[in-house]
C-alpha cells in the first residue's frame, strides 16, 4: 500500500471535517469536548442516525429513499397509538417494524419491476406514510407506558463521570455495527455495492439484481422504522406531523459521510461520522446562542455541495462536451 | 335554477373542448379532470355553486383556479426541466426564498411593492441559474444537484426573514394572490401570462425543439450540433423564475411569509402535474397546456377532498396513489406485464404513452461502443 | 461428434423485424479455440447471449457434454460451466480485485464473508493465469489489459468447461495481446474449450483452431483455420465470392479533374490514443473517398475525430488551408462538415420527434434558437427532402420511430443536406436498409459529388465502396494500411489489403 486507495478519499475528507468541526467547537466553548456533550450528541442524533444507516444502503445501491421522515413519524404515531390502546410494547414495536419493512418492499418492487424512478416512488411513499400517520391519529400522543417510564432509563450505561449513554444512543451505535456488518460481510451487502457501481456489469456477472434492490429498500425502511421507534424513546411521544424533512438530513449525513450519491462507493462508519458532523454543527449553533437554527440548513447544504463536487471530481470530472 | 343552467352551459363548453382535443395527448389529462368534476357535480353538494359578490365570482371552481395557481406556475417551469430528462426538487425552497425576499424588502426595508417583487423574481431566477450551472456546467445529476438547494434554500429563506413570520398588508402584494381581474382571480391572469411567456419562449423560438430533442436523445442532439448545456441551463433558470412567481402568490395568499412552510412539498405536486399533463418523466415531448391542466387536476383533487371533509393532513395519500398510477401507465414494463394479463386491454393502453423500450444490454449489434 | 463439449443445433432467435439467428449450428471440442467471425449484424453477440441465457431462444437445442441445457440467465450458464468475458470489462471498478473474482460466490462462515479466504481464492485463480497481483487493490487501479485477465480469472474460478471471450482484445495493445494468447494456449492445453470472438484477422490466425463464420444470422461454414486463406475468410464474412469481383460493373467517375482541386480537408497525423493511430487523409471537393476496413478497424473512429465527437490527441486538421480544432460537433458543423453516424438509433434519429423536426434539427441548431424557422419554412424544407429523397412516410408529422430503417436514414441525410455541407461524412449509410433504399442512397452520393461536395464514405460493403469512391483508404487494426487510387480500386485489392498480414505486401 504505497499510495492511498482512491475509495478512501471521501471517507478521509469526512474524518477531517469531523475533526475540524469538533476542534472548532472545543476551542470556542470550554465545555464542548466533555463526555457528557458527546453522549448528548449521540442521544440527539440517534433516530436520524439509525435512519441514515438504512438510507446508506439505498444510496449505495444507486437509488434514493425520500420517505424516511414520514416513516419515522408514521411509526412513532403507530407505536404510541398501539400503546395507548393497551398493547404490549414489544408487540407494538414488532408490528411497526413489520409494517415499515413491508412498505419498503412495496416501494422497492415498484422501482425494480416497473422501472419507475426511485425518487418518485419514495416521494409517493413519503406522502402515503405521512397521510396514513394522520389516519392513525391526527395529533400527538404522549407515551406513559411503564416500559418507557421505568425500564428504558435503566437501560443505560455510565461511560464516564456524569455521562450516561442512553439506550437510544446504543440503538444508534448498534445499527451502525449491524449496518457495517451487512454492508461489508454479507453477499447481499457486496451485491448492493456492485449494483450501485454498475448495474449492467452486475447483471452480466450473474448477481441477483431484483432481490438485492428490493432488499435494499426493505432494509432502509426497516432502519427508518427502527429510527421511528428510537424517536419514541427520545420524545416519549408520537406525532404524525413531526420529522418533516428528516430524509434530507439523512441523505446529507450519508453524502457527507463519504458515500457516492450515484452509488457503489461508501462506508457505513462514514455515515456515523456524517451524522455526528450534522449533530456537532447543531451543537455549535446551540452553544453559540446568537447564531440561528437556519444556519444549520445552510451549512449542511454547503457541505453537501462540497462533497457532491468532490465526488464528481474524483469519479472523473464532467462529460465530454466542452 | 340559475345554477342548473350554468352547470349545463359549463358541461357543454367542457364537452366541446374535450371533443376538439380528441386524438391529442392532453385529451387524457382534460378527460381525467372532467371525470373528477363530474364526480363533484353529482356527489359533492355545493361544489358547482357559484355566486357573485362585488362583481367577483366566488365558488369551489373559482377556488380551484385561485389555489391551483401556485402548482400551475411551478409546473410550467418543471415541465421544461422534465422534458430535458431532469427534475427540479428545489422549487419549494425557491418559493420560500422569493416570499422571504419580497416581504423582507417590503416590511423590514420599507421598499416599494414593485421593487420587492422584482427583487424576488431576480433572486429566484438566480437560484434557478445556480441549479442550471450545477447540472449543465458540472454535469451533476439533476436530482442530486437540485437537492442542495432543496436543503439549503429553506435555511436561506429563514436567514432572510430572520426566522420571523413577516406579515404585510401592502395592497399591491396582497392583490397578487387575492385580487380580482375581470371578475376572476388575478392569479388566473398571472398563470395565463406565464403560460404565454413560456409558450413564446419555447414555441416562438427553436428552444422547444431543442429541449425535446435533448430530452429524447441527448447523444443524437449533440451530433446535430445542439448546445445541450445551454438548453439545460435555460430550463433550470426558467424553473427558478416560475418558482419565484409561485412563491410570491403563495405569500400573498396568506399575506405573510413563513419560510418554513411556504411551498413545502409543492415540488411533488408540480412533478405530478407535469406527469398528469402527459409529459413523460424520461424526457422528450412536453405539453405546456397539459402541465397547466395537470395542475388544475391536482388542485381539484385537493379541493374535492377538502369539500368532502377529508382532513388536509390525509389528502397527500390519494395524491401519492394518483402519481404512482399515472407513472405505472407510462411505464413500458407495466404495460407489457398488464397486456400479458389482459390481452384485449393491451391494445387500448398502448397509445396512452407509447415509448420505445429503454436502451439496455439487449442491444443487438456487435459494434464496439465508444 | 459424440466427443463435443458443446453442440448447438438449429438455434433461432428473432427480434421484432429481424431474424438475428436463423437455424445456426455450432460445435466445439475440449481443448479447442474456436473463433466466431462475422461482420456487424452477423449474429455473433446474439449467439453468445442466447447461449448464456441473456436472451431466450425461439428454437434450437444446445447440448453440453451430451446433456441438453437451456440456461435462463448468465448465472445459470455459469453454474453449468459456461463463463463469458465481454469486450468491455464487465467488472465492478470500485471493488477490489479479489472481490471482483469472487463476487456472488464468496466463501462464507455462518453468513459472514471470509475475506481472507476470498483473497486466497482470488490469488489462486490468478495463479492459473500466471498472474500475481495485489488482490486487495481496487480493480480500477489496474490497466484494462490486466482487468481483462482478471475477468478471465473470474470466469475460470467456477470450474468452467467452456470460456467465451467476446472481443477481449479490442482495447489491448500488441504485447498485451501476446500475453493474453500465451495464457489462452495454456488453458487450451488444460482441456478448456474457448470460443473467441474478434474482428482482428491476425489474431484469429494466430490463436484459433477452427473458424465459424456467421453472416446475417446464418452460419456460412466452419473451417479449419490453417486451411482457410485469409482472402477466403474475408470474402465469407463480407459475402462476396472472390471470382465475382471482376464481374462487377465499374462506373466510377474520372478523377483527373478532381486531382487538380485544392483539398477541402487535410488531416495530418490525426490520431487518438487507444482509438486511432495517426493517419493522413485529404478529401477534395467533388470527390468521394471510401474508407474500407473490417469492423473495429478504425473507420468510425476516424469519422468521430474529424467531426469533433472525440478529440484527437495528436495531428492537425486543415479545412480550406486553415488549421482548425474541433472540440464538439457544433464546431465542425460551423465549418460545413456533416456526419450521418454509424449507429442511427443512438446518435442519429430523435425517435419521438416528427420527420419534419428531425429534418430541420441541424439547420435550426446552426441558426441558434432565436432565428427559428417558421412552421411554413419547416414544412417546405421537410417536404422538399421527403420528395427529393423519396422518404416513405404517411406525413411529415409522423414520428421517426415508426419509419423503416431506410427511411430513417434518408431523414438523417435530409437533416444534413438542409445545412448545405461542404464535406459529408457518411458512416455506414446503407446498413440495415433495404435494397431499393440502398440504390437511392448511392445515387444521392453521386449527385452530391457532382455538385462539388467532398464525401467521406464508410461502408463494410466493399462493392459499394468500389462503386462509389475515387480513392479508397484501407484501414486495419486502427491504422491506415494503404491508399488505393483510381485503377487500383477493386474489391479484390481491398480485400487483400485487409487480409494481408502486417508486414507482407498484397499478394495476388
């Protein structure tokens, strides 16, 4: 290994950005680098992070999933409603995961079998899930189940003095580990990379295209649904109107995490870094106090642009016409 | 009694239009609109009721025209972008920027309404041009390129309004989205003028031919000497301009600029309007009037659901199902599959949107690809 | 033929409007390298794709080691022991070499991929080809030649019995080809059957044992390579018997008057790495220069360099003595150059636009978008060319997609004639069109020449080239081998130039 493998350049860029953002925060604000802030960061970005892990698979396969925010809200209200009518929390979560995954299978099927554009199908999915959330219950439902009130707070680990790693953060880190394993150590994961890189070649190499694509959308939907469950842990409620635009955060996290939006290149740990970068930017803006929340969107947009242009340059520049 | 006569007159006119359009692509779009209206005629009480107040017309159908203006304006820009084989996801965010710029100039900076409107249009056109540079100049895929502005645009709009919801009462600004001209909402005039402008732009110049050519076969267009980059740049710029107009109408409607909510999810409505209007998402032939009719169809659907007391929160569901249905009927592989199931229908469905099968690995020639 | 490894009988496959394969027979033994030859549209690729299950067959039977097989996908064919390596390397550039070799069949342990085992297996597969590479490096960091060998290693990794190589050498240079052949010979010794598709004659004679020639979806014959003279092979591929050549009517215009004219276009040392070796070419007004050569010999590449589709990396082009550099077709069009491309569907017609729109397109593009031709002007223009070129269409508003190939070609000719070009490059203008339309196109070329246009005429039908051209430039292996002037032009001399081995002179 005399020279750097080009596929690591975006990941390296991500790591540098993460380091830069973190050191900026630490230099500006004395309490920024404390374990407690870091744990809070993980807690606050947990549901986005879980969803972004799923989004990574779809983007790696060369597609896009815009239904993430609606899915998180839908699952949130579904779980809250089921708990309200007295269901067992595990059964409710199981049902929510199944329904969410099924929605992913339907979207993947439409994309694969009828060759519809992914952004369109998942945009329709966004609308359907958003509407269905309101069908379940049109307003926010608070969750006061003993599992949420008593069991969950105990499922946390003291990682440092005054820094407790909550269960949501564990779900996030767990999703990253599972996602990394699936992406790097299963045939399905490698097929996703192959299809995202060159679908035609993948077909001629005899890889199962349809199965892989549909599974990728199903997996993304599963992680989004899981994100929805994590969001109920975090919010202690479900609200059908919440998390609009979360899909953009998830996509931004994936891209800033070094995954090529055209598919085929990227790493799940990169997505973790991407999510942390977004979270840190938010933290800095909160710490600052005078900066307003919209700067988050602008900075994310700018980072997105930088990474997209960077990717374009790495993958071989513009087209032939001058 | 009067209603009965005016309804009959309406349907006679509508029927004649439909008859004149037979055999044309937008027949289907107008027909779908007709079916929706027919449903309302019979099942939604009061939908066809029109009353005259202060010399202005009021009623559900007028509401459709007024409320549908935003989507119709957006779809006029979007249809050209889609015709080149692209898509513009940023129109909702650009609407928010236009609304923010105009109301800030008007309220905070005490500028005249004319200056505020002009500045909003210039800035939204520049936003469109920005997309154009990314797509045409850098060769970034349209979805990805416009995603940047979709994410950042709303932040920029909030920056301009400083996170406030700016209310205004300036008569000119209020007139844009609420005024009447010739007894009809002014927005209708605005849509017709923009349609006229678009029509002039693409049909009186050769731009329309180039757009269709680039969208249908990019490579062959290049061989024919068409400057595809210039064409693409122009359509995204125009889409930005249209989004600016729609943003002005949107904030005028509610007499305030709310950077968070103006134009939210309207990009999907615009795409749906274009597709319902007969333009394929794969690019090529486009239908300006079809896009406007598509916009009307969507607004009629929304208004119908509203009139039938379906919560506005749930109304996205039927819209989403409609867009999937329309796209399925445009999808070659869906039609072939369907015609295998129901052979007799296959022939009927063919003209709905027949396109040649996609280029794929099934190319039969032996020549080495460049 | 009980000993056959693979036996194909009566294989038939039709596409809408074409019979791509018509009752084709084919057989290959173990330890044999069998070349599959044919010009464009002969059916080579279709045969391979049907054999490997990419396309379903219409009729016919395939036996592998005497067992009837009918794979429905490349994956199934691989499972049976038939592996294919395509002309463009069909691997995943972003993944590692090891992964590319094992993709889809990675060794796993409880569902988890064993990366060490993959690396070992990949190294072993490469070792079969005497290759030793860093298998963990990204595929795209290796040259195309190495990637091609990696693709072969992948194909062999599944205990293949039959290896199909579809134009594997088209992007390799001389030494790389040598290297590949060395490995192929070794594989032949190990008992593998190899089907080798190429359009390089030298390579066929160097490596293959048998040659099967296809033409227009039919099998012309199967020949032992050593017993088949090159010229015979060429004539089989092109479909003209050698003795027929003399019988052809010759009616070429005299070139005496043309010679004195100043060249309209002069290219000197024009070339592009990997696509065309430097060549000189000049074309005068009122002259048709034929460009002959087999598929892949550099004909289309020359046209693309002249028209600004590809940018040359060496050499100069002068038009009317003025040095020019085109970096897009737009630039070339400004200098009065027109091109009808070889691949009508990809680079020619705009399928969903009307005949009228297709005809006015290039003229309108050169006028820019503001100076729009009015509808009446467009209609007049379209009608003029519909009539002049006898385009058979129900109306000028018919979408071009619905026209026959010949009429589509005429629409393209019309598109360019409307721009009143000075130099017209015609790349295979008569391919895939019926006899009547061919004759009309040829007549048109002659009248263009008489009007003082310079024409560069590219065709794989030698008969046409001979009939049309005042001069013929023969290309082989992406280089100019000879330029034939009046008196030397005949199908036989062209065939000999194509067939001749690198260093030999054309022999009688």
